[in-house]
């Protein structure tokens, strides 16, 4: 599934993307973030599976749609009842910008 929602913004002069928790069905309002397949600082290529998301019916791979770097994980793996649309991670285009998000909350 290609489920990524991106918001583009700037923090400390760095452009970044806000990755929102995906809705896997029209009626889904929350789910569980089972596992991160990438860690902070990792390169992400379009098509990479970055996380596993669990609904009441299935566990689904969360696929990246663009090349980037995982700057900050906001929602740790194992978190239950994550609301659809909640920011779960931040990505950046340039590896050198990852460190600028170390203390981002």
C-alpha cells in the first residue's frame, strides 16, 4: 500500500515533510504502529517499507513514496491507538539536515 501523507514545512530553515498516520480504510480512525523498519538517520528510497501498521483486521506495510532521510521518529514502535493523521515521523531531503531534528518534538 502507498499510504503516505506528507505535509511540507520549515523548521530552523530546513524544509521537511511531516508523515501522518495513514487511514487504511474509509472508516479507520486509529491503529497501531507495530514496527519501524528504518531508524533515524537512515536513507529512504521510494518503495521502501518504512513501518508496519496494524488495524483491527490486518498488519499492512507502510511504503515510502519519495526518496528522503528519516530525521525524527515521533511515534515509537509498539504504540497503540494512534489517531489517523497524527504525525508519526519527520523526513528531510538532505542527510546533513537530520541532526537539526534531534530535539524536535
